[in-house]
């Protein structure tokens, strides 16, 4: 039995929400350049919806999700994972604590989005942000984007509630047909304020805005699910290449 038969390569801490975790696994497979099953990435998805709500913890004094997330990451580590991905933007408010609790590298979803902006031909510019109230209020994207040369266009609090959160709640309630209109309205408003691209900065939002409808919105979109999947694929390919050279 060779080493590739042991454990898995990618451990995914999902469930935040469960549809986003499942969508990440689907997009990971869809974006992987593979001709046969065996060229895909061995992945273990822990899709655990029992993790307390991340926004409520930060904004309303709710129960901290950190112990649950740390327990999930340690489960993935013990299951043989070599890399961790967390398809939830708001969870990255606890990124440093999660990363400190494991010996494994943990991908950072905001950095993955910035790398995707560069891949899309936007090394700088005005970036419209969509996400949960907590993600936007606490500057999770703004800090990293500004540090790397971007300007941010952020919805006001009323727009976050009426458009971003309305869309996110619809996805979490499995009402995908109700999620598109508010998300699209926010994208249109950000574009009108001069955004060169818009970040779907909550992993429910890519489900609200289907790929087939995106070109009609008239602005470049970067999708935090796809960006994280591409980061995982890049990491996997680099590790395989190092193994090939070492052999």
C-alpha cells in the first residue's frame, strides 16, 4: 500500500453552512484538471452544522464557535489530512487561533480571493465587498485588500442587511430561488459606485448567484468558494511536483 492510500490530502471544515460545504466539495472536483478519478484530490469533508453561528458570536454575544472549529480541525488532522480548508469567510475571524491549534497548514480564504483577483487580471483597483455583517463590520477583507494595494467599496449597513444578509439567509434556508434578486441588486449598486470587481465574500453568496447568470451583471466577480478551491488545487499540485522531483 503506497502513501497515497493513507488518510486524505485535504481536510475540509464545512457545515458553515452545510450547503456551502457541499458546494465547495463540488467545485473542488469541477475545477481540478483531471482526466480520470485518480487525478482528483483525496478529500475528507466534515460538514458539521452544529458549529455555533459565527456572526452571532461576534455581533450579539452568542456562543463561540472556536472550540467546535478547533475540534473539527483536530479531527481532520487525526484522520490523515495534510492541508485544511475552511469554506466559511466569517470563520476566518478566528483564523489565527485555528491555525495555532494544528500543525497543518490552513488555507486563508481572503488571501485565496486576493490571489484570484490577480489571476483575473486585477492586481489593484476598487473592489466591491459582499459578506455577512460581521465579516464587513470587522474589516476581514478590508484589512488584507488595503494592505495589498486595493481600495474597497463597502455596502452601508442597511444594504448589508437588505441585500447581503437577505440573500445569505435564503441560501441557509434552502430557498435558492429567493437568494438571487437581493444579491444581484447589491452587485449592481457596487458596480455603480465604481467597483472594478465584486467579491462574493460569504460562501452562501456563490450559491445565490449561479455561474450562468454572472456575465449579465456586467462586472468581474470573484467567488470565495472557487477561490478557496483553486488555492487547494494549487497547493496539491505543488506538493505532488515536489514529491516527483524528490523521487
